[in-house]
């Protein structure tokens, strides 16, 4: 969805995909190089990283798509670890949690932790054009400023 939107708006100058091994595990990273010098990196941790012209991490996005309420806190815990690493790399980094299942406990944890700066519901983004536009506007207008 992010790549499709950037392509339709002619924001992408080039793309690259590279494969590497970390800890014996094969990994793939797909990068969109944007016309303003920013890059959007799709990888494992974070799921989506947005870096500026100087390669500074500006935005970390974690995506959790499962609808299983019983595992919602576990998935948030995984995302929280990724956000912790991102904030350690750059304390001013915007952190966005994109999930399809929010329980009351997860919402309370998000508020208490203060690591997640923005939250979006994945189901709403996929199903509702206005919610999708709101999310994409956050990424491209407010964060990347393209």
C-alpha cells in the first residue's frame, strides 16, 4: 500500500532489494528511494523504517496483523522491543503501531509505556478509504514531508 501510493504520486526515484544473513537467518530488505532523499525500508525490524537524507531513522512502523485477542499483548511486546531499539538509535524517531487487534490491556500498556507515538488500526486502513488516506497522509505529508 505504501509503495503503491508512492509510485502513483511519482515519489519513487529508484528501488533496491538486498539479501543478507544475520545470525544464520536469511533476511531481505526492500528499499524505496524517494525524490526528496528519504528512503522507506521494508525489513524485519522495524517492519518499515523511514530514513532521511543523512540516513537518520525518522520513523519506525511495526505492523501486527493477527486478529487473535489472546496474543495481542505478546504482539505488542514484540513491537515494543523494536520501538525500543529504534528510539535508542534516534530518540526523536516517530513510532507508529499498526495493528488489527487492540484489547483494553494493550491500549493501557501503550499509554503507560509512552514508546508508541501514533496508533492506527490495520483493518480500518484496509477497509476504509478515509482511514487509509489519513495513514498515508501521516507518512508522506507529516513525516516524509514530500
